[in-house]
C-alpha cells in the first residue's frame, strides 16, 4: 500500500513537473511573442502607416496655409511661413534617438536663429509705401516686387549660414561626446544627434515659401512667348519637388523600421526625463516630422532653381 502511495505521489510530481515545464515553455513562448510584437511596433502600437498619415496631414495644413497666404501682404505671408517652420520644431521633443539635453539645446538655438534670421532678412526686402506714423500704416508689398538679384543674395547668405551652423553642430557635438564620462557608442550618438539638429536648421527653409508664390502669380500666367517656357520650367520644378518630398517620406518609413529593428539606446544617452516606454510611445511623431523638416532644404533648392532659370 505504501508503495502504491509512493508511486502515486511520484506520478503526481512527474505530471506536475511536466505540466509546469509546459506552462513555462508556453509562457516563455507567449512572452517572446509579446516582445516581438512590441519590438515590431516600437512599443507604441503604431506602424509606418501612422507616420505616413502624419506627414500627409502636416502637408495638408501647409497647403491650406499657403493658399491663405495668397490673399495677404508679404509681411503676413512671412508670419504664416514662420509659423509653419516653428510647428515642425516641436519634432525635437519627440525625437527618440540618442542625444542629451545639451544636444537638444544646441539644435533648438541653431534652428531658432536660422528661422528668425531668415524671416528678418526677407522682411527687409519687402517694399513699403505710405506713412507709418500716426494712424496711417505703411503698405507692405509682396515678393513679386522684389528683384531677382536681391533674392539670390539672400539665398547665398542662407546657404552660408547653414554651412556655419553645420560646422558648429559638428564641433560642439564632438566636444560633448569627448566630455562624456562613459564614451560608449560615440559615433552613433553623434550621428543621431546631428540628424535632428540638421533637420532643425533645415526647417528654416520653409520660411522661403512666400517667395515661391511669385511664380504662381497672374503676371507669370499672363506672360506670352517667354511665359510659355517659364511655365514649363516651373511645372518641371514642382514635379521634382513633389518627388523629393515623397522620397523623404519613404526614407522616414525606413528610419522607423531601422529604429524598431536595432536595440534601443540606454536612458543615459537620451533625454533623461523620458522613460523607455514614453520614448517608444511617441517616437513615431519625431520620426514622422523629421523628413518634413528636411523638406525645408527642398523648398530652398526649388527657389534657387526658379530664381536662376526663371528669374
């Protein structure tokens, strides 16, 4: 009888151990599945479709604001363009990749200087007529009245300021990496912080949007023989701009996939007040806004091409 009891106990232990193992294996398997799903979606339940949808919505807002700019003077146009650029600066708040508070501050300062400086220089080019004292307000013209040479000069200044900003970002970023207590992943940290900082200064290119409106005015449409060729050049440049913006959107999808595929950075290498879960939850917003910031370079290059080939 004792032997039977012992055999029964051993049998129950064996069953218990085997069932426990099976449960553990199942748990591990399901846990791996959950981790896999979380890694595939960045832990936020978002996919590449959400990034593309965000970019489409932002471009729609930009298009609406651009249409509204057609009915106001040049000063208000610049204000609207400045709001567009400032709207994209918020992308640095949600930027999930490596970079400390110092890196963020350097990028924000550089971006704000570029946006404000571009707006002020373009504002000085606008023609003004009438009295500015008392109750009379000076009439502010539009960029159709500004000479091509003056606009090309401003574009040259902007390109020079961009090169200076990139040089400063590289030097300060390298010095900051060398001063870190733990110099791990230096090249990766520097490249990812420079990526968003360059995007911030590139966003200032959207301030040139009001200047582009001069090529869609009635004067160009009513032009005769020379105007036909000019309209063809403008059409080609518009197609190229749209193609480049689509290419940047495709690149952002690739960034999102790469961000999910590689291991996430340590908390010491990102903004300190963000937890890992918060970083994954909002990362798609930062990655979705980054290519739109880089779109400012496309706007600038399109303007230069129009000024050179159309005038």
